[in-house]
């Protein structure tokens, strides 16, 4: 993870942004920059009513931010892990979005096409990014499943997204740059055409730590690679701390990317 925006203690709710609070089960992944940037990267498509779905919703941070921003009118939030699903339901209710976010306890590999196929304008996900047996293991089984391709990898997530989307619908994801080839191949194989991509760097002297992508179901050729997003300035502030860039601070304050990073 790039940076923890907020953390929770003993399962107590934390403030994430825009007056929203989030409970995360002890030992599970906290609210991070990955989730926040994904929610800010999603563009509302044209249409009077926008239906969205989140694959692997976790505790519901991205779904909550998406409806709060008005990017989607409703979100169906799929989560397979019981501990996270319970937190997801609680967070939806406590934030007053039970009428707009529907939690579904389900494995995204087993969703029924006759019920869900072509029903959504937007699908978004922060999918597992580590292959089983790679990287540092976590003491939390729940966190390990969030990070590792135990219950499905990027191919399963892109296949599910393609099934859920209407023709012309958009899939947004945040992933790891070192696996960009795998991601792009997985998108192309299921008919999701890359439309926009942004690399995220800790600072100008570092390699990218995240990549954000948007892909259209049935889209034609042609993608826009935006300017990179740097989280921190190269110089320290007067008190010796790392200072966030103006662009990152704007994203955090407004909850959306500047015009140059937005798909139109």
C-alpha cells in the first residue's frame, strides 16, 4: 500500500472523507490511498441514472465514496469474506446509504449471468495483486485473501466485470505497475478496451507504486496515458515532514481528479 490515510483502532469507526465513517475488522486492511484514488478516478458516465458494481468491496470505502460523490446513483457491492461483508453492511447502514448501496455476499467467480449480465454502467475494483506464495505473508487470513489471488485473480475479476457491464460501460481498477502486462492482457481478452491510464508515484525520484486504469466494454482502439501523479514533493516542509503535492491535495479535498486526468 502507498500510504494510510486513516487507521482504525479496535474496530472503532474512522473518518475517511466527506463526513463518511468506516469500520474495519481488526487485523484487516485499513483505508488506504489505493482505495481513495480509485474512488476519485471513476468518472460518471452520461445517463440519467447510473448503476455501478464493486467487485471485492471489502468494508465498503470505495462504494461509499462513489455514491457520496454522485459518481453513481446505486452500487451493488459484492464481497465474499464474512468478516468484511459484516463490516460492509454495518458501514452502509451507519452512513445512511442503505437505499443506494446493496451489499451482496458472493464469490465474484460464481455470479449468475441470468441475473447480472449487462446490468451495470460502471464496475470498479481494487483486486488482489499478489500471486499465491509471493510477497510477505500476513498474520491475518482476511488481509491475505484481499492481497493474494486466492479467490480469483485479475483474469477472474476482468471476466466478471465484462459480464456485468452493458455495452459501452466502463471498468475502473487500481493495480500494481509491475503486473501491468498481465492486467492489459486480461482486459483485452474479455473485450475491455483500455481508454485511460495513470501511473502514481510516491515522488519524482521513485518508481511508480500504483497504476489506475479505465477500460470500456466494446470500446475501439485508442487510449490516453495521462501525466503521472506524484503524491509527495521532492523537498521537505519546514518542520521536516514530507509534503503532499498540490495535485494530490486537490484530489483529496475535492474527491476527484483534475480535468487532465478525467475520461471524457
